[in-house]
C-alpha cells in the first residue's frame, strides 16, 4: 500500500498519546481493525450468530484468511492452518511428528516457553544449546528429528539463519515466527513448519495466528477439532480435510477474521525498511547511555540494560505513556520498533529513562 509515514501513523489513534514500543507482545490496533471488529460484533448482536448464511460466510472468511497469510510468507493456502497462537501451532507440530524417546530435538537457550512447552511435552530428548549457528550445527546427531528455533529471538532480536541451518543439516525445522512475521521479510521457501502470530507485528486481534506446513501429510492430527474432518463415522474415525486446515484447533469469530484481514491490508510498501532503520536508530540512541545488545544479524527488537530494577522501570515508563517490556531473569528491557514508530517515540523513551 502506497502512503506517507504520516498517513500510515495516523491509522493508530493510540499513537497520538502513547509511545507504543511493545509490538513484540501486542501490536497497536489500527483504526481499520477496530472498525472491522466493531461492525462484526454489532452484526452478531443485532442479527445473531446462526443460520446457514452466517456459517458459510464465516467459512469463506477463514479461506480468505488462509489465502492472505499464505501470500504474506510465500506459501500456498493449502499449507496454512489457522490457530489461536504460535503456541498452538508449536504443539500441533511437535505432537504430530510422533517422536519417540530415542529421538532428539535441538533448540536454543533463548526460546520462548510458547515453543519450549511443546518440546517438554514430547517424549523426545531436548538438546539445548547457545543460540549460535555453529552450536546448533554441532548439536545435530543421527538421532536429531527436529530443529526448533525462533527466527528472531524474543530476548535480543538476534536473527537465526533458519533456512541455511535446514539446508546444511538436512533436519526438518520448526520456525517460531512470533517475532519475525510482520517485522522483517519472511519467506516460507525451504522451511518445514512456520508459526505466525496475528496480534503482534501484524497488528491483528487477540488470539489470531497460523501454522504453515510444507507437507501436511507428514503430520498426524493428534488433537482433532470439527475442522479436522471432511467426513466422519459414528465411532469418531474421520477422513482428514485436505491440506493443513485439518490441524485447525479453534473457531474464530467473524470479528477476529475480519479484524485480521483488515490488519493485513494496512501495511505500507516501505514497512520493513522503515522498521529496520528506526530500530538501528533506537540502538544508536540508547548506546549513548546504556549497554545495548547488538547481535550481528538483528531484527526490530532492541534490548538494553538500564540502572535499577527492570520490572519497576517498565512500570514507571508505562505511567509516562511509554510502553516497553522487560525480559524476565535477564535484567533486559526490550523496545519493539515497528513501521509506525517515529523519532518522537524514541525521544520520549530516552527522556523518560533515568
């Protein structure tokens, strides 16, 4: 979408008051999402949520959402399953691979529990290494069945070369895209599994996300929902739906579907370039006064240390309408720089810090 920075930023009324630097948790809601959600809920309130037209329209919206998310990462719609979170998606993959106690999964020491929780529930041995490509490669053995990695680490913004690791090791890779999709350019080409968060960098409604699967036939459906089946028998046996839709665990309301589709339609053409530039500017400004994490390959998350307790400082900043977050157990504060972030937002952050 072609628009000026001022026009793009004006889509977020919140930004008139708040220096919103926390899209790594929840992105700001643009006006188009608000309007789509409100209109959909109003329709449900006045006309109800039943009848064949209501159901058919919702199913059509689900198909549109799969198509839009597939286009976002260069996948096919049949490779996309709608989920409520990246955590949902990680659980679908790890459970569906049918791993055994003699199998191994390689992951890093900087992963979010949304991924780690799924790994811990697997009978496979989980091998944890430093988030460095060489360490990941060295941990691969003949027993390794999966690499489970964030493309962008939620702690420091480090970008891992997930596609290269897949090619070099020959091991299937589950990519946690919570902090990458919508923040930096992401292509599904050459990957096996990719999770997407709708409410973070895509600025969509809560509890929206997706799983992209290169070959849906290779995964078992271990937690069937109504959406898993094309047809079923009285004993519960069923014929799976074509494609990745068989893994969908949740019903999405019309409001959520319309809201996410609206969010995917507001991104300007220059979004990634601006986000990368403003993140680098943020690092440079913070480095004048604080210790800043500067990974060699980095995305739009900026992590730094400031004097005092990190959690208390986040609360103090919030009181001054500057929204950031802390990374527990690290002492790090994290700033999320999006395509809507202005130099003025960064100036407010610096002015509010001790």
